[in-house]
């Protein structure tokens, strides 16, 4: 019967725990070395050959001796070899009707060293069918363990084992080797088990030499310490090629490279040369020979095409998931039938890490990743201690939405908040993505180790923003994770001492309709800045309100009492936000609004005043059906076309734009507002999905007095507008918009734009180039206070291409004239990137 296909499961990954140690000294980026890639070199071996020179030759019918005879007929013996007709259903059908017969057999030598017998295919095929088969019996000279080898592709490959208890010296005994189905001549060698034979450098393993249903011939299924077995499924091992894949080239070799140098044995496994005709109901599992006794865990590492290495499985002795089968082999859980390209594996005992990164301590490593055209990118990785291992945010998997996805338009809160303490130690505040506890990780002065303290042990809230006083205090804004509440969802402010991690104050804010009106968490999160001289903190918070609407609210907190001094609505809806502390002590925030207003809203505020300006507007997708009542029933003829008829009303939540973070940079004579947007920005006909044209990095320079609505950058005036939800026309205009990139296809868009004011009029820009849904590469650019500068530079990796990806709303942190960013990596790793622009 045809089996039912089943889905595959991912491989497990692990990383051993380590403990940080303190260190002191001054770090130097220039001391970090490029990544050292791993390289696999296949072993080579000399092909062995069979020589019949001087040997004997005989034609054996294979019919005279049968397993039904008490004493085997030895009329057709050639030296120590006899062909015997096997039993079938209790009888021995040694007739031409039920037997392949007439085998030419010659004796000789393999490699002029090992006595051998070559058996040719039968010259007569059974008239009806083969009942039983023809087996080799061999006369061993001593009572000991023997191995039977076959000469395959120039190498001796073990195909059977005969134990001493089965041997009677000088008498013929079963070997378990059958010859009736031979298609080509095959040479066999019978040797004592301890005899050393030349090991093959490569073999094609069918995966059927042994199966999980019959592991008696593990050596025949192996090359060195690796074996491939057809897996059991539904109580059966599906062989024959219909429901399993076969014929995998396996090469042995040596793996060199990595930061520790040296070399180690490795194997390269190629995809199946004979894929299943239907589907892989029985998978093909890779097995590994483990030491006996087996006492240490073994980690399976895979070497990637880039030259990097990653853990793909950990085998633990004495567990039910890793039983040892014949020959000392255990299942790695790796399914080689799923390979689409060759894969290289090596095996490490005792938890030793393989790495292309230079060790900085027992818990950290680092590398110089990329450089060129005045830019340098380095990284340091810190393995976080604790069980279960802490889980920082991973931008490549936790929130990996591309510009052409619905979710991307709603963003996600900031994830990492870097700072520096008065003792010179850099640190970062971050939230565990599984426990929701908030941690502060502080780096040693030499950035070779790190220690982590929990600064909020609750598991009830989303961390949405953090601000720092500059005097070793931090303030966290946390929004409850609970269900929508008409009474108001808990939003709290927690003030913490950076040195000790001690909580200094906590305040639950008024989130009722009379206060901040927070009924539910909203994914754009919040932004905060602390004006320590005035003792106030500015906040802009996106939230869902009790009336069902979403919007952002800005407010000012007293840093001592944590009381709200003033608050007001900014944008609705607000799908992204950013904030800086201005040189005059006010707060400047950005919202990305979809209606009130539609575009980028810049707001300057303090406890007693506010002003705002929308310097950039965005296009609008209009409705494709008329409203049931009121205005909006008319056709919007100017943008309608034969395929789509638009009407004069809209409710478009897409804004076709991403804010920079920080999205505003203050310079001596104005404010630079950075974003990534589609062109032309106000063309209402160029809509249809989240992404409709390439998004390019743009900016507009505006005056510091937002009430003047002054644009300082050159550029044409662009006008447009849209019919709002009520069907009324909302005019739009912006000018002075400049673009720094020239992507022309939706296959390449600028995303995750970030800014860093490095000083001396230098502004570093970072962005990632994405296709509609997937990351492609990262670029940097340096501009001046007028937004003018160099051409974009694509990260030119020194050795291994290691994608640099950051959370979409995180800000860069400037320290000693360089930009710093943090992110997470699998298995409890915190990554610190440093970006330098000369």
C-alpha cells in the first residue's frame, strides 16, 4: 500500500553554558581579527584492483550444494569457497526453474595483498522465479571473528561479519553474502576481523545496506564513523526506491580553519543520486559511531557554504533519544534525504565550541567583519549565563517582515537600549523574549566579558522604551500584556539604579479615558528621552484606546515623582515613533501617521508647550466600492483604470514609508528628518499593496521652529491629496524632499533605516536592503549637516559573509565617535556591533 506523506521536523540546536568573568583594560577595535573560515579537503586513496593472475577458475552451478543437506556437497568447491542453494519455505529448490545458476568464479588477489574470489553474474536465470537464492559459504582456517569485504569502486567495503562462535575450523559456514542478484562481477575477501585494510576515502551508500529495521550490517552502511540508514516508518522500512531515496556519495576528509586552527576529521554528504520515485515515506538518517564506553556528549557541527560552522545536533549518552545500535552507532536525527546540496559535518566531544570568531574570553568572542571606503564593522558576541538560557530578540526570526508584508506596517517596539555608566562600562537593557523579564547586561572595560542583572523580574509587561539620566539611573516604560481593558491597561514607569540594579521608584500611570487612555498594547511601542538638568522625561506612546481607535500620546514625566506633568495626542493612527532630546532642552518626536495627519509628523514639546509640522506626506489607496451613505459615492476618475474603479473615500492603513531611528537629527541650523519611502510619494494611483515601488532613503531639512513650517533643503514642491474616510478632500503638499539612494525595483528597497550623529558634522546612516519579503544586504553612508555625502557602501566582508541585521525601531548609540548597536543570536547570545566611519 502507498504510505501517507508526513511533514518534516527541524533539527535541534544547543550551546553549552558558560560563566562570565570580570576583566579590565581598554578595548581596541583594531585588535579584532577577521573571521577564519572553515575549509573541507576530501581525502584521497589509491584504487584497489583484483588480479586473477596465477589463480584458479571454475564454473559453479550453485545447485549441487544446498542448505537442506546435512553434509554439504563439495563437488563444486574452489579452494575455500562454495556456492550453496538457500532454503525457501522449508525446501531447497535447486532446479533451473527456481534458480539462477552457472557462476564463473576465479581466485586471485586484491592489491597483491589479500586473497580474493571474484564471482561473475549467473549465466542462467531462473525459468520461473528465484526461490531461495545462492549464498557464499566459506571455509575459515581458524575459530575467530572474520570480516567479509567486497571490492566496490576500488575499495574494500565490509558487507558481512562472521563471529567466532559461528566458525568451525576447516568447515564451510554461512557468510550471509548472496550472489544470485549480481549484475556485474564482484570480488570478495575474507579476513580476520583485526586485519587492517585500506580505508576508502569515499563511498556511495545506498542507505539500504542497513536499515532501522535491520542493523546487522552497520559496517556495510558506513564510511568511517558515519552510516546512512533507511528509517523505520509505520513499523516498516520502505526500501526499493519508491518511498525512499538512495545512493548518497559520502566523502571523508579533513576540516581545517576556524579560530583555533588545526584540523579534524569531517565528512561531506551529497544529495541522493536516486531520489524516491514517489516521496520519502522512509527518511534517510545519518548515524554516528560513538566511543565505547560513551561518556561525553557529542556535538554535530555543520559547515556552511560561507565557511562558518553551526551546531545542528547534540548527542547525549545514556538517554532514550540516543540508543546505541550495532557497531556503536547512534542516530543523529539528521535527515540526509532532505539535502539539496552537499553538506559537511564534523563531530566534537565534551562541549568544545567550533568557531570562526576569535575568542576574547571563555564567554565571548569577536571579529572584524567588514571594511572599505572609510567604513569598518566589528562585532563581539557574549554568551549569556543562566538556565534556561536567556533569550534576547533575534531580528532574523522574531520579527523578519519585509516591506511587502501587512505586518511590517505596524512595526514592533524597540528591543535594545544601550548606555554607558559613570565607571566607563557600556551596557544594554533588553527584554527576554520568552520570560518577559528585563535584564541589564554590562560589559567589562575591555569588552571581553559581560555580566547580566535582572532589573525587572515581572513577566506581565512589554518593555517599550528606556531612557537614561546620564547619572547612572534608567527609567523603563512597561505596557501590560493583558487583554483589552475598558478601565485602562496597566502602564508603569520603573526607575532603576544602573550600578546596583536596585529599583528606586515605580509608578502605575493613569490609563483610563481621563488619563492616557490605554486599553490595549500597540505594537509601535514608545520612545523616551530624559532631560536630567530639568528633571523631566519626554515620552511618545502608541496605544489602542477604549473607543477602539489607535493613536499616539505624548507626555512629560517628572523624573522624581513620576507624575505626568502634561500630555496630548500626536498622530492617529501612529505606526512608528522616534524621539530625541533637543539642544534647548525640549523633546522632538516623530510619528508615522496614516490619517491625522497622513505622513511624518514632527513635534517639539516640553511640559508647557508644543508645536508640530508635517514635512512629508504619503499617497493613499482609495476604496474600490462606494460608501453606503454620505459622501464617497462618486467615482475617483483621475486614478481609476479599466482594471480598478476607485471611489472618493479612503481608509488606508498603509503608509508606504518607514521612519529612520532616530528619525530626526539636530544640526546647528536645523533638523534633518530621515525616512525610507516610495516615489512619487503622492501618486494615489501607485497603490495596491504594502509595497508598490522601491523604497529609497530620503530626507528633508526643516527649521527648528516647527510652527514656522520652514523647509531648508532644496527640492521641488509636490502636491496632492486624498479623500478621507468621510469623503472630504484633504490636500497634501511637501517640498525639499531629497533621496540618497536610487533603487528602482521592488526587489530592492531600503529598510531598517538608522542614524547616528558622530560629531564634527558627520551623520552615519545605516539601512538594510530588502526584497519584498526577505533581507538581502546592509549598507552604510556618511552625510553632512545638509544631508549631502558619500555614495552608499555595501558591507564588504573580510572573509565570511555574516549578515548584519538590526531591530527595525532601535536607535544607534554613539560612543567615542562610533555607532553601536545590539541584537540577539541563537542560544542565548548577545551581539554588539560597532560601526566606524572615517
